């Protein structure tokens, strides 16, 4: 039984982490840590330092704060001897992740950079189908209404908040799992509202393995139902993942749908990673976002008003 605290009691903690933990007999959710919000049916603290001062018996933390706050909490948790799971993105910069990896491996502690979209039902069968095919082109369309999906989340517009890459990095986490070789960013245009430090839309182009082109369109001002789709053309058929990877269609056949188990699967992995005291970190999706910020052209657009 792993005694775990949730740090950052916001939307994703309440929607997904709490039910996944409470339905997993290998974990006991022993505390919530958040400046202004509390978890029901457990003790709560306003900071990790406050929790650590109490001497409460604890094995692990799962950090669900915005990315800007993640590094210091994770560093302090690891330095206090706690196994650590990170929501996506694992940190606000690549080097923050590298430093956490070093601390964890030097201390023999588990560190898990989770990518929940990789656990979407269609991803594993898509990977299997692609194994003996050659990808010739792909298109990622990730569009949603920020006012519906991220109401009141001012952090998303601050530096380090990722803007439209907050959902867009989920698509990249799937693509980097599915593609046989590393993607290379060949061009990008990022649209920044004049009053924000993070983009509201982006068009990106990548190439992969022998020149396959991958086009990606991200939009935070999309009205109506969200579009979270990836279409991959191969030398032997077309594969489509929809609804963030939950629905898989091959060559226009019957869509394959399975129940959503993204977060239960993440905690099943974390349990194993803790048992093995392993560092399980893949920064590739974060690296591609960093490349877009480094290499992309910037366009200033209308201010964003929620
Ligand atoms: P959110 O609703 O704004 O919640 C974030 C919470 O973090 C807030 O409730 C805030 O607590 C807390 N927090 C901020 N700074 C903190 C600190 N220093 N120590 C402890 N807690 C702190 O955001 P969210 O949607 O849950 O997203 C959080 C992370 O999960 C993001 O990285 C996001 O990419 C990821 N994620 C979100 C979703 C989603 O659907 N929303 C899905 C998958 C992953 P107080 O309110 O108490 O101040």
C-alpha cells in the first residue's frame, strides 16, 4: 500500500486523480495539498512544507499543480524521500525535468512523468497496427474552446503556462509514442494574444523518418464540440484516432471504442515504478513544444478576454 498525497487540488485532481486513487487498492490517499482548495475525507495542508512538518507518514506525492509550480514541489518532495508522479507537462522547462531526474536517480526514488493521453484506449492498438507499416504523412487537429475547458485558469496565459500547448502537448505525447523515429520541427507559427504570454493558436510542421510530413493545427478559440484528432497515412492504409485517442478507426472501418482508463492505468504504472524505484521520464513531447517556442514565428493577435 502506497501512502500518497495529492498536491494541487484543482480540476484534474478532482476529476481524475481522486477517483483513480480511491479505486486502486494499492494506494491510500492520505492528504491533499493546495493553497485554497481541500480534498474531502482526508487531511489537508496549504503547502508541501506544512505537510512535511507534521511528520505524517507518507511514501509518495502526485503533483497536479500548474506547470510553473511543479519543479520546486517535486524537488522538495524527492529531497524529503518521497516517490513522485508528475502530471503533464512534467515541468515548465527541459532542464527542470533533467534536475528532477538526477535527484531521483541519485536518491533511488521513483519519478514518473505521466502522459495521460498515451493511455487512451486507441493508442496501444494503433501502435500495434503501425508496427509493420511505413508512415507517409500525418495530420494533427487539436481544437477546443478555452472558455469551456479552462475557465478561470489564468496560469495558462502566463509564461510557462503553455497556452494552447497545454492540450496540444497531449497530441504530441501520442505522436511521439506512435512514430518510429524522432519528429523534427521544420516550421511553426504561434499566435499570441497581445495581453498574454502564451499562444492561443499554432500551426506546426514536422518531419519524421525518411521525410514523412506531420502537420499540426492547434486552436483555443474553436466553438462547438472539441476536435482532438490524429490521422496517419501509411503505405498500407489510413489510421484515425479521435476524441483524444479514445476512438480508433482503421481504413474507414467500424470505430473501435473502449472505456476510458487513462488515469487508472497511470496509477497502475506508478505502482510498478515505485516498486522498482525507477525513473520513468520521456521529455520528447516537452522538447517539441520547447522547439516550437525557440524556432516558431510569432504573430500578435487580438487580446484574450475571458
Ligand atoms: P486548475 O484547475 O487550475 O488546478 C490547479 C490547482 O493547483 C489549483 O487548484 C491550485 O490550488 C493548485 N496550485 C497552484 N499552485 C500550487 C502550489 N504551489 N502548491 C499546491 N497547489 C498549487 O488546473 P488543472 O486543470 O487541474 O491542471 C493542472 C495540471 O493538470 C496542468 O498541468 C494541466 O496541464 C494538467 N491536466 C489538466 C487536465 C484538465 O482537463 N483540466 C487534463 C489533464 C492534465 P488552489 O486552487 O488551492 O489555489
